[in-house]
C-alpha cells in the first residue's frame, strides 16, 4: 500500500470473478445480513480516511477527492445509497453504515478479507458434492432436514423415557423394616494401623435391648457401603440378625450344637466417598478394609473385648456384606498387597456391578476392573485347588431387577467370573418369600429380603471352625436353598430323600390307595374325623417315557411343620415292626401285626414355596398393613429319584380345622415341556399362539430358546375364561424364568403378563464356562386341572416396552455417540473453510453432514455391527495373546452385542444423538445470546454504528495482557501437576471458552463482518466439542471436591498428567485473543479431517466401554489446532508466544497456511 500526502490509503485492487462464475463454484452464496461478504464488489482507488492502528476504517462515499465505484449485483441491494459526511470530531448516525452501504449492509471493517495473497486473483473451489453453502445471519436456524432428523431423534428419546416409567413397569413390594440402632466407634483404629484413619472410621453395630454393647461373642461380619453410601446402611440386616438369634436360634439346641452363634456386624464410614467414578478411591478403600479386617480379628483375642467361650477357636476370617460398589471393593481386597490370606471366604453382594464398571469415565477404574476380573478368572481356571488362591471363597451376587435404575442389574452377574461351584447371581424377584423387584437403596431395608439374608448367614455359621463358617460345598448348598427358587434345573430337590430317616410307619388298613395313573385331588381339608393317609403308587421308571411327580398345596408349611394340615411322605413297604409316630398313630385304626407296614420319610423340606394365586391376589407379595398371605408349596420329583420307594403318602391330620387343597399327579415329562423353535425375528413379527388341551397336566413349561436378549419385552395373554372361577381351586399362575443368570418372576392370578428379563445384555462379558443350563426364557404355567378347559396363550412383542429397556443398557452411549456427530460436523466446517474461507455455522455444518458423511458412517457402523460376531475381540486386543481374555472383552465394541438382529440400534442411536446435539446447540446459542446481551447492553446504549465498530476493532477479545495470560496458564499447569486434577483445569477451560464465545457473538453482532462471523462460528463449534467431553471429566472433579469437603488434606493421588490438559489450555488461551485458525490449503488439511473422522469412529466403536479415551482423542484435536494457530505463517517460538497476544485488528485476520 502507498501513503499519500493527504493521509489517504489506497488499497490494492482485488480482482473478483464474475458473479456467474462465482455462483457456479459456490452456489447461492448469501451475504450475512444481505451484505456481509462483498462477493461481487469491484473496488478501485478506495478512499479511506487516515486511521491509526486499531481504529475503524469508515469509508465516506461522499468524498470528492477520490472516485468510488460500487457494483451491487444482488437485486435486493440498492445500487445507489444516500450519502452524508461522517466527521471524525463529532457523533453521527447516517442512514447508511460506516462502510457506506445502506443499513443492514456491510463489508469487512478489518483487514480486507482475502482468499489468497492480495495481489493474486481470488478463486474458489467447489465443496465436493455438498449442497449450497449458506452463511446465514441467524446461525441457529435449521434446515428442514436437520429439523426433521432432530425431531425424530427427540421423539425417540421421549418414547424411551416414557416407556421406562409407563410400560413394563414392575410394582414395588417391599415392606418397611424397623430397628433400634447404636454404634460403637473404634477410635483405637488410628494412624498406627492405617494411613487412612483420619479419613475413614470403623464402627460396631449394636441393636439396643438385645446386643451387649462392647463384648464380641459371635462371628464377625463386615458391611461395606457402596458409592456415596453410609455406614448406617447396615442397620436393617444387622437388626434382623440380632432379633432372629435372640428370639429363635438361641433357644434352638440343635442350632447351637451345630455352631450357630450371634453375628457381630462391623461397618465402615467412608465419608460417603464416590467410588464408582474414581479408581484410586476404590483402591484406597480396599487397602483400608484389609487393615480393618486385621484389626477386627485381633479384637477376638483381646480379653477386654471378647466374650466368647474360651474353648472356641479365635476367628481367622470375616464374612463380607457389600452393597453396590462395596461389593466390587470386597473383590478388590483379595488382590491387594496387604490382604491377609484366607481372611475372607464368604462374600454376599447386593446390586454390585461385578462384570463391568457402571461408567467408564475414569481410565484407572477400567484398568482396576480388568485386573480384578482377570485375577478371579485365572484363579478359577486352575486345575488344582492348591493353585487357586480363591478355592475356599464363595460369592453370591444379588440383583434388584428392573426397579434398580442406578446400576443395571445385568452388571451384577458373576457368571463371567466364577464357576457354579463357587458362586451365582440371583434376582430378588425369584427369592422365596421375597418375590419382588427393588430399587438400589430398597435392597438394604426391604423387610422380607433382609430376613432371608439374615437366615442365610446363620445357615453357614459354625464357630467350632476357625474360619467361623461351614465348608465351601455346604455354604453353597445352603445359599442355593435360601436364594434360588428351587425349580432350577440345577437345584437340589432331593435332600430329604437322601438324608432323611424314617419317621413314621403306616398300616395299609389306615390308608386309601389312589388308583394308578389317576390325579389326586383333595379340597376339603379338616372335614374328616380320623387321620387318613392317601397313598399314591409310584410308577416304575421307564427311560422311554420319563415321568415326574408334582404336588401343589396351600396346606403345607415346611418351616412350621407342626401346624401343617397335611404331611407329605414317601414310603416303602417295610415288613419289620417299626416305631409309630405318636402324632399319627393315635388316630390310626388298629392293624394286624402280620399286615405289611410302610416306612415313610417326611419330605416337606424338599417343597419349594410359590406365591399364592387366588381370586383375591394381585401380586406375589403383600404390602405393609395388608393381611399376610400364606404361600403355596410345590413338590417336584423325577420318577428316577423315587425308585427306592413304593408310595407317596398325603397324610390328612384331624388336628387341622382349616380348609385347603392338595393336587398331586404323575405326568409325562415330554408332554409338559414344550420348546418353541421359532426364531427371534419370527416371534418379533408374528408372535406366538398356543392352545393348551383340557386334559393337560397341572404344570406346563414352555421354553423359547431364541429369546435371550435383555433388550426386548413381550406381552402375554393367558385366556382361561372357560374355567368358572367358583370351581377353581387356584387361579392360573406364571413363572417367567431364566437360567443365565438365575432370574424368576411370578405372576399370580395371571391373565395379562409383561415379560422382560435380564438375559444376554450389551457390554456384559460371556459366562466363564459353558454349562448345561437351558438357553432362553421359559414360562412355567400352573393352572387348575380340575376345570378341564382349554387355555389359550398369545405372546406378542411389546415395542414400546422394549424401548424402555434401552435406557439402562445404553444410557452411557450419550458420552460417546454425540461426539461422533459433533466431530463430523466440525470436520465438514473445516473442509468448507479450507476451501472457501467461510467457516459455516454449526447448524449449516450439521445439514451438510446429514446429507453425506453422517449417513455413510452410520451405514458403515451398521455393517460393522453385523460382521462383529466372533471377531470383536480382535480390534481392542491385538496385543493380547490369551484366548480367555479376548473372550471376556469380546462384547465391548460398538453396541455391545454380537447379535446381528440388533444392528438397527446403530442408526437409531445415531438419530437420537443428532437430536440431542441439536438441542445442546440451541441451548448454547440461547445461553450465548443471553450472556452476550447482558455483556453488550450497557456499553451499546449510546453508541452509533461507527463507534461500535471502532470499539470492536480497538480492543482485544479479552482484557488481559499477554504476560498475565502466560502467568495464569503456567500457574494452572503447576497446580494440575501438584494439587488439583486436570479435570478442574478442563472445567476452567470450558468456562473461559464459553465467555470467549459470548464475546465473539457480541463482536460479530456489532461488526457484522465475515471475519467476525467466521471467528464466532469457529469458537462456538469448539465450545460444543468441549461441552460433550465435559461430562466425562465432571465425575472425577466431584470426587476431588468431595475430598475437600471432608477436609482430607492428602493431595489428590491421580489425574495430574499435565499433557492431558495443556493443549486445551493453549487452545482456549489462543482463542481468547481473537485469533482465527488459518486456512490450510496444503496436504496438511487432510490431517484435520483424519483426526476428526478418527475421533468420530473411535467414539462410536470403543467410546461406550472406554469413554475416558474420548478426552484424550479430543485433546489430540486441540493439540493439532494449537499447531495450526502457531503456524499461520511458519512455525516458530515467536508464533507460539504470539498466541497470547493480539488485537482486534489482527487477531481475526486469517491467512493461508501452506
């Protein structure tokens, strides 16, 4: 440029191609506010008033000293505009703006916008196959395509939310529990024992009025609270255990002789630590608990504390109860260096996510899970017990079911970790006398459930052994008896047959023999005056036609045998005289001593409990305040189990005065078990219809091998209307059951049944070993056979109900898939920018991406999901050689399942995330607009257009000196490396970026120039990118804040990697100066595209199972952008330092990086 004596500046001529040619290259270019981009303006000898650096160049079209030619090719732009002078020494507000155009029209007020060197001819490039690039004044406006796609996505999300709470919803059936708690604090357990003594505390629970406050007389039990849990959550189970022992067991001589004593419940106060989000906290708790166990065991050898019989051995192990993440901490204890060998042999967990972490925002917790699970799997894979450090350890995982919306119950499975001989997973809906789902907290205080847990603990206690528990095999047998329904294929149903002794002899003359093959029905209990034994002959075993015996009654109470109106016996012919049970013999008719006699065993203990199903029952449970409902008893034997016996005797006792029924029969095993061979697609599309014959057996078991996924829900209609209710002994009852894992759900008085289950779930590892258990969901149906009526069964897919199942299984997908959308949009924005110099708004980039890149990538991912079967372990574990590790991690990719039937979830999730991204975009726009209005309103009330432009051009985007920005950056990085986690610095960076965006919006609104709009669109898109990574970092920040809240002064021991945050800080600091990213026309522009596309691909394929990786991927993108900013001309240290400097005039200038 040349300086003239009159202080005027002559700008070089910019040759611009004809409008028709430009329109051909980039069609339908529209000016921001009708004149943002002077695309077809030819300017020669522009007369500009002399300005100082940083002033606004106000062009006065009335200047008579210089000629000005302005050609406006758009029909809506006036060719001639009114003119007036704009003196520098006084205010003015002309009818045209300071650029000489009519109000609403403007050209760049900064350094002239150029796509190449000023001396070169400006050219443009076509944007691939993208439609017209439009730079709109309202960047929040969406195209019809974006609106339609986003609307569908939001609608789907709303349907999922509605389905979660309105369809397939399970009733809450927990009764409230009550207790009188008190706690003894062990202040002696101080820093001499553990370095965490100032942060954590150890307590002993005492039930007031029952427990001795200070003396330890029983077996130690340690309760571990879960994520943000309280040590007081031990109250319900501990209170029930104390009450049960005090009221019942201490008066039972047989139990005392077996080694049963009261339980001493210890509990730990973790100050409500957050363990689900932070791996180091989990390790700290495990280390503390191992020291706590060491201290607890030492208390029993302290004569001042212990009150046990001195002849009993001192305890060497502690029973563990863990809730939520406390169960994971319990398993972690066994792999810690300070673990005392054999100090733990029994673990019972409630709603604990064993198979995978509930969230994967922290890389350390993912690593800890891998290490723990690998240790447990390897231990149980050992051939010899001596090589297995966990040989004596049993673990029972109890899940709450569908009502637990905190931790997916699918994650509670221990099948991928332990064999059947050492543990299992069970759902509360199938536990006898519980029969209800429960939420994450209710599983601790649910009255009927805590009673079962307390009894199971006493079942396994034996103080005569140093371990304080029975041997492992016995423990597992008692656990199965208490927690399993008893109807599983692997359940032990013949303990009374094998272990029982004859307790009764009967005469033939005091009994009635039921004709062979007939069904036995007794429905008038209490009407007889004499005791009567009904003998049901046992048919011979025949392998060709296997039979089974089933008996259902409402008059057999196994746990209170003395009050049962009937007894169930198995008898064999016994010719020798035997002892006669006084209870029965007194009412039996006399018989000749030469008559054959029957030796019988009582098998009531083999009966399993079923919820009562009558006309008045609506749920398998009864609520607090309602009358207690006595359950049904069901006895089931295979004929092969009865080969040693001749009869099954139903003894009706005269002492009972209650009415009831008994139904017993032998039935063909093949006839009552039906397998539906239909495929999943056939069932989903056409459903299933069955008709049960009038002469059917009392029990029918229907299995669907194709129904294994927990993502689907079904509706079943059971039509048995031909059976008149007044003639029914009981109403129809349905048990929905699954053997992988053990899950049973009961539906009483069943007509309409909602079927949903926890089968094969996304991201859950496969079982440790192949078992002989049946595959697929089963429906066991009990119906009154005396009705002799046809029953019809119809099963249909519940589409809306299935949508609700997606929430718990795929809610963490919102940490990954939205990043796919944002990175693809940002990739399109950069491609357009590098080709045309226009950084299009996010909404327009989303529109362009929806026309090509997003659908293509979603299609590719869908095809990948189809082809993942058997190959999903290859990508994330190329460097792992052991096959069992690959199998364990094979469900971690993409949508977490290898079934091609669910590949449609990829585009479905993609559409939902498009809607979510659009909503966040609108939210950030609204927030930016509000903050921008508040920021600019006071200073713009009295300013005219020219002064506004001067104000914009004369100030940096953020009022701060370069030295101050460099110091603040250095201080922040130093704090990250020493005290604060880098997540805190990331939050600061997001806040700074938000205010940078607000200021950029304010500047763009005042300047109304292309360079300002480019910069605003750029910082807004970077803000959206950072906002989607923010949820990954917030949980760790919450842990740090929590530590500060409890006055834990030990420095945060993780997440101090400066390199994890430095690129973000440098990028944000650079953007605060108003520096626009330069165009890249060389081959380096492909680096930007590859990085963004690679991040999108990784977010989709591996982002859900390893969400923490997304931070590092975006961190790499930020590093690349910092490099681009620092190499606008050429790379140098000066350019890096220049990122902290700048003014409005030069900061939003952009050149071309080659």
